[in-house]
C-alpha cells in the first residue's frame, strides 16, 4: 500500500511539473505584449521605455529562464503581482476562492444526491416508464451547455418568478445558499446526467452477478438485496466518477460565474485573460490543474478501498 501511494505521489508531482510548464508556455505564447500593458498602453510609448519595462519585469529573458524564476517563486508561495490590480496574486485568490469553493461544493451535493438517486431509481425500475423518463431527462440535461442553462435558469427563476437572485454570491450561510442555488444548479446539470447514467449502469452490472440471483432465490427482500448487494458493489465506479466530475468543476465555474456575476476565481480568470494580466491567469490555471490532479489522485487511492477486486488487481 505504501509503495502504491509513493508511486501515485511521484506521478502527481511529475504531472504538476509538466502542467506548470505547459501553463506558463501557453500564457507566454498568448497574443499581446504584457510590457505594453505594464507601460500604460501604446500612447507615447518609446522603444526605450518598452525595453526598460521588459528588463524590470524580466520579460526580456528566455522562456526557460522566466519559467524557472516563476516556478521558484511559486514553490515559495509567491505567485507574483497582478498587472491590473497591483496586488499580490495570492491575495486575490484567497479573497475569491471561498466563493468558488462554496459553489463547487453546492453543485457537488446537488449532482451526487440527485444524480445517484435518479440512477438508483432507473436501475430499480429498469425497463419501465420511470427508467425511460430518467434516461430521457438526463440525456436532455447533458445536451444543454452550461451557459444556456445558466441563462435559462436566471430568466425563469430569477427574473420572471423572482425566487432567486441572479447576481452576486451573498453573505452568511443562508444568503450564500440563496444566491448560489441557480449557479450551482446550472453547474450541476451536466454532471447530474453523467452520474445518473454511471449509477444506473453500475447497478445493472452488479445486479447481474450470481450472488445477487442466489440472494433473490433465498427469499431475501428486494430492498435488502439492492442496499447490501447491488449498491454496495456498485459504489466503486460511482464514487470514482463523482470524484472526477467534481475535480473538473473548477474549470466549469468560468462560464457560470461570468453568467451570474459571481466574484470567484472563474470570473477572475476571464478578466485576467481579457486584460492580459498574465500572473493572475497563470496562477488561476495552475490552481485549477492542481485541484484536478490532487482530487483524481485521491480518488485513485480510495477506489481500491471500495472495490476489493481493484485492490487485488493492483497487488
């Protein structure tokens, strides 16, 4: 077990290192010269002033040298200073990350409860109209882009009915829940469809096992069979997919936060790209990739604990 954890941690560090270089290189190659923005625009910009700004911010150095300098600062938790706000990037992230984390947590609760519940219902009532309704509804939900669902939810439940606010993140626990309900639902709709299908298929596969048929023939109530034999054996792929979907939700906040005017790291990334605020864009992208890699690594470590068959295969 320790050897397996060591291998996963080594893979995590290697992946993070490669991802950090790709992020830095992508932002480095993006259109636009950050030196022009730092100098205040092209109006009355002389070549001497431009060269001075590039030297001040080390923009005249080769890509590899700039990356090494940036990576060293990141390891010391120094993410640089924002070109636009002139604040430390870490301070901007700390101010906005709690809102994004609350949004992702809320959306995760929604898609886990509703998605797993719908999948269980479809699996138990497989071949009936309930199964068809769940499959059809989740197919429709999966086919709608998040920005379309965000606009539709805001228009119906926010503007016409007035049940929920359509902008901001709210204050306090109840205020935050109230403000984030529509954004979390828009973020969770596509994930809900995926989780319900995975749950339905995993329970169908577990229900076809020989020991389940033996339990039915012995007269055990169907509810106990579903709870103790089918659902328990189907937890492995369900938990794995829930973890993978949750890990990718940080990237999904870019669209949802922009649509609802939420001050999170997703909207911060959009603003940083539009204003060529490269330090902020690099930091947000690195945070999103780090979150995804860490969560998927944890899921990979937890999966064998839920499914002994995977543990035996790993050994």
